[in-house]
């Protein structure tokens, strides 16, 4: 095998105090040859755990085992994402085959009666099964797990734009002996989807898990998915979606986010609204099956259907959001409304209309502050209760119990099933008490007061202190006014122009029972001590390239590497005089201090989501 060598020399020079301290020469020698010969050499050495680029490492997750080089990106944080996706696709595969059997039963009743329906097995090719596209496959781990763990699969296209990634996919597919199910693809994800818009070429499920925002892929995805197909979409740019940069969010998603405690749910609703508006351009609409906020990302599972009439209802499922700048009260105003217009021929006929507004005045009725306006967001339900029921049945089966994150999946879905699906957004108890500078009321006491008053209340899976209720926000303030009587706020807190003065100076409209705990105040998921809001299992739990949660064990965390970087540089400069001699640094000099003991130990960052 003839190889042509190419060498690159990189010089790094470091100088301090007008003296050259260190010079390092790094030689990077890369060899390029014919593609087939190069790939054969990698394949032959894979069994020995060595490649032309170095030693291969074995990663085992679920039923898959992949071989990767030291530099290849693998993010263990996303194992929960992959496990949940397998459970969702397994449930969807059963629903999909059931729908196909019903269609065949209508056309040929005798065949279905004879066969008794389709029997699904994992790792076996089913000609009438799912055709899945993983548009951004990287190592191919997700596709391999899909092929080996999801029953009823016809074909999986594992695509990536990186040539080395596709070679890694081909290698791992052969290593796992599933060439009959996975087809590696070296193509641009958008180009591949646009080339698959013909009905016979469309996919049953498309998985989009990019680093950052997925909006650039949505146009091709909604066109290349078959009618009733499933989209699995992840967004990791939570800083943008949570309201840190509203202008960037509007550019990427077409919506303005608000800085609110319910920002994680608002992020889900912004993404869903973006998918819906993209689909309606082509006479298609979506139905969310499951929407979750977890760790540093959001993940939605939606089915795409075709129907011009249903697309007209889209405006009634989207709303603008008004948020008070003082007490942070939320008010939603839909973009469209549906009015009953029954006739003798069609008693269920409806009429499309535009609401009158705005739904809020120039000043908040609770604290007399002005409003911010955000949106539009998806204001229809985030989840499908029927699908959630089938999904929980799938998780309770024996095959799902081998998943590493099954305990967390079950706890999260239990909270989601308890949510009020018809109530968008939520309030945070700690934030409401903080606005009033009030001693925090117990969550069970507040929930009991709402239930005794005839309202519904639930948690949101995105926050452990969330209050999702159909009660007006004025009722929540009234309950806290009653709590204020028992635990009064200090008099010096009542300043002119602050929200607590305007809110607590009013008397509650009625008395609320906050002492007697309602039987339904404690939800089943809490009674059973399920893993509802688990803490992060490691320090700097986040995106792999930023937190350095990579394959190699000897990589240093970026946050630890860069701690006190500027202070150390200043200390080095001040410790050397003009003659190059070291000088004594005063012990009380802050700039000369070494790394702070409080920052030496990496702190675990925990969130409510």
C-alpha cells in the first residue's frame, strides 16, 4: 500500500518579561492514501483494538458495542435521551403496525384474520416496519441501538457529513453484525431529506439531534416524513430559548422568549410552534406525543399529518404571552379562536375568528407595573395522554428494565402524566414568595388551598417548585395574603413602587384553607418516591465538548483548566523584575494569591429539570 506523507509543523511561542521562556514544536504527520486501502487497514485492525490513528476504545451502551478512537466525540450525558427515544420508538412501532393492520383489515379482512396481526421482533428486518433516518449519526451508536433494541424496523439510514464519521459507522455496524438493518450514508442531512420527499422515499421516523438549534433541518424533515410519521427533535441552545438573547431566538425560531421561571416549558412551546409553522406551509400539521425538558436540552416527539382543514386550526393553538415586569404574572392571548357555528347539515361546524384584545391593560392589575410581550408560542397540550399510557406500559415490560436510566424515565413520565395538559406555563413557588419577601409556604399547603377552593393543580416535570394550575394568578396572591397574616413581612420591606407593597396592601377576596392538607395534595409520584427531579450525577453536567465529558479519561475539564487563568498570568509578570530576577510577593496581595480553595473542587450544578 503506497502512502503519501504530509507533515505540518506548528510553532507555539510563549514569552514573559521580555524573555523567551519556552518554545515547543509539535509535529503532526498525517498520511493519506486511497480510501479503500485505508478503510481496509482500519477494518482489519479493529479486532486488535488498533487503527492507523491510534488505539480504539470500546464503549458499551444498551445492546450496542462501538469502537471509537480517542478523539471521537461520545457524550454519556445523552444516554437518558437515547433510552427514552428507544422506549418512544418501540411504542410508536406497535401503534404504527396496529394502524397498518387495521388498514389491511379494511382491504383484505381474511388475510389479517388468518395471520393474527404482525409479530414484531428486535434485530429482525420487517418489510412493513419503520424506516428510520438518523440525520446526524456521528459514531452510529444511536442507530445501532435502534436496530438491536426496537422491534419492527425495516431500515435505518445512519447519515453524517463527516467522512471519518461514516467510516466509523461502517466499522461499528459490521462489529455489531447488523448490516441487514443499517445503511450508512455520507451526505448532507438537508440534501438527503430534500432528495427523499417523494411518497415512496419518505421516512417513517426522523431523528434530529444536532449540537445547537435544529431549525435549519425542519423544512426538509416535515417534507420527507410520511403521513403519520414521527419526528424526534432535540434542541440544546437553552440559553437562547430561555430568554438570554431574545433577538437570537427570534432569528432562529421566530419567537421572542421571556425571562421567566417557566422558561423551560416556554422553550418547549417555542420549538413546537416552530415545527408547526414549518409544517403548515406544506399543508401538514403536527400532534405532540411527548415533550420533555431534561438536563441542558429539550426533546420533542411529534407526529406529522397532512390536512388542509386541520392546518386552519393552527392559529388557535398559538398565543402571545404578556408578563408583568413586577409580579411576573402571565397572560396568554391566542392568535385565533374557534367559534361554534352549527348548522342542520353539520352540527359540529366551527367558524374561525380573530380575538379582540389586548387581554391586559397598560398596567398590571395586581402590582401596577408594565408588561413585556413574548411569543408566539404553542399553547395547545404538550403531550398525548393516550400515548403516555401506552408508553408507560412499554416501560413496565421486562425488556425495558435493562435500560440504565429506566428509573429516571419512569419517574419523569409519571410526573408528566400528572401534569395539567390544558394549562400552559407555570409559576414557581419560591419565586412568588421571593417577590413578596415572604417566608416560604409549604408546597402541600398551597396545593391544598387550591384544591379546597375547587381548582386543579399539578407539578411540571421541568421544575420541582412549579405550580401549574387553572386558578387565576389573583387566587395565588390571595392565598399568599392569607399566609402573610400568619407570617407577616417586616414593615421596612414595604417600599413605594415595589410589587409586594401593591399586593400585600390589599385584603384577600376570600379566606382559603391552608391548614388542612387535602387528600390529593400529595401526588402519587411523590408518595411512591419516584425519581422525579434527579440531581446531576457529575460535575459540569452538560454538552460534551464544553464540559469535556469525552471518551478519554485523561482530559481536563475546561472550567478547571481556565480557573484563575488571568490571576496566574499577572502573578507571573509581577514576580519577575526587569533584570529577570524573582521578587517577593506580599502575602496579602490578592492578585498574587493562588487558586482559591473554594474553586479547586468542582461543584455539581443541579437544576430542577
